[in-house]
C-alpha cells in the first residue's frame, strides 16, 4: 500500500513514445498499451528516478492550483493504478 | 506484383497475373510445402518468432511464413483454392508484411492525384463499401482490407497497391451498379463477390495522406468527421493493425509503437462515423469528397 513516505520509481522496462501532447507507453511484460497526458505525464517524468511521494506532491502543489488534501488523494490514487498495472516500482531503500 | 514485390506462386491467385515462369529473383515465393505440415502435432494454431511464423486455419490450410519472403502452404484435403486464398492473402500475407517491418493496416484505400486515403475499421465497419462508393466517383482503388504501409527514405509514409479488387455483398454491388466477377468462395465468405472497379491505381508507391477510422454512427452525429490527435490517433493505428497477433508473438511492442507513433505524427487521422447501410451514396460521397479536397490545406494535418 502506498503512503506519503513511500519511495517510488517508474518501471524502467516500460517502452514509451511521444505522441504529442500525450505519451504512449507499452508494457512488454503485460502486452498492454497506455497513454498519459497532462499531469499524469508530468508525474511519469518526475519519477524517472526514485522519489518520495510526499516530495512529488510538494512539487505538484507548487505547480498547480490545488489544495494539499486533494493533491495527495488524487496522486496516490494515480500511483496506485500505475502500481496495479506493473508500471511502478516501490523502493524500500532510502534515497541517496 | 503484390505490394511492389514480384511474387511467384505455385497456386493461382484470383485477379493477380502470374509471374513469368523463369523469373528466379522473385521477391516473394509461395510454394506448396512438401511432406507433412510442421503444425501436425502443434499445440497452438498460431506461433510467431522473428524468423518464422506458423498459422493453422482449421480444415483449410497450414502456413509457414519465413523471413518476409517465403510462404509455404499445406492445404487440407478438401480445401478449395479460393478458401486457401482468403487466408493466404489475409493473415499470411499480413505476417509477411510484419516480418518486413511494414505495417499491414486493416483498411481499404483509394487514391487521387495528391496521394492515398485509407479507410480503416473492424470487420463490418464499411471499408469496402466506402471504397466502392468513392471508386464510382473516379477515385482509384489501391487496396481492400489490407493496406501495407511503410516509410520511404525521406521518412514519408506511403504504400504500394495491394489486391485492387473489392469484396462486396450483392446489395452493395447493385447499389453501386458494379458487375460481379465471381464469388469469393463457395464455402467461406460465400455471400460476397469480387468486383473490379473501373479505376484502379497503377503499380507504384504513393504517399499516404490521410486515414479515416470508421465507426458505426449509432446516435446520428451532426458532424461525422472528427480529427484525432495524440494518443487517440496512435491508439487507432494500434487497434487497426491487421493480424496484431504477430506483435505479442514476437514481442515487438516497441517497434510497433514507434511505427504507429511516427505514422500518427505524419498523417492526418480522422474518426468517421457512418452507417454503411443507411448512408445515402450521393450525400455521403459528396461529404467525403469535400473533405478529401481539403487535403494539403487541412489545418488539422499533423506535420
């Protein structure tokens, strides 16, 4: 289960292609195609390297006019769906 | 010639002139396989790898497709040449295209002086019907059911013609005043006939200008033509890839996604909502022709 203290990173094996303004993705392991746009795409870009969820949310609330509680709820929900699809890794080790 | 490839075949192909017997440098060879089919004891009816693919069509034919240049056939005992041809020129040929890094788009296609327009869609969407309609308006038929798309050296997308004939039901043949040539098959697809429109594209590679993705109009859309962009355009091309089984079978997801993404960035793609049976030929044909004449000046065209 994801928490604000979870450290997450996007799955490096996912293949992506630019389809401006969207990002297309395919999971070779699952054979499924995905598309990200807007904030979802920004989150994907931000988690190329391991990142604590609370830090990610701090960045998003700075960029977008959204209250903290809503941002936390929606971001964790989005990350949970990425995790369910095998697109996300949860890192146990502390960040450098 | 099929798809720009000189093709030598052991079996006759409806509407395809035979290659000279002495031509040894055929690009594609279709042969009757010797001995037993390699699929005799196979557990699965479809197997794909980078070099070789196998397809089994139950009670009709087994195929071995190799390295984008050879198709070997093991016909079932009671299979007819026409039944074999349906699958030879369908999924087997599409597999050949995949092996050659060419995207077999599930589409019919017509051409005018500016290039090719494709009409993609799932079975029953009306691909052949709309191509038939436009061929009566002097557009040249390029393909029916499969359009093999690739990029030239300048990375411009385009295609060679493929099977410049239409498979139509009797009512469409009557509707467009065609003369049916022969039945597609006595056993399979037996409600359809081959039709050869008067205007058919010459054997040359031409630029692909636009793609319409056909959808059934269930709500009576006020504006039946809608541009697609970004992920919607790419998703449409992925969805309309003929014999998509090849992609997961060879795990070439990355190459396929890259191809579709590049194609979507260079070709204008639209969603076209219509109902093949109800659409007035004159009204709808006029609508499409007007939209086609906007090619080259279309503000929705992706660069």
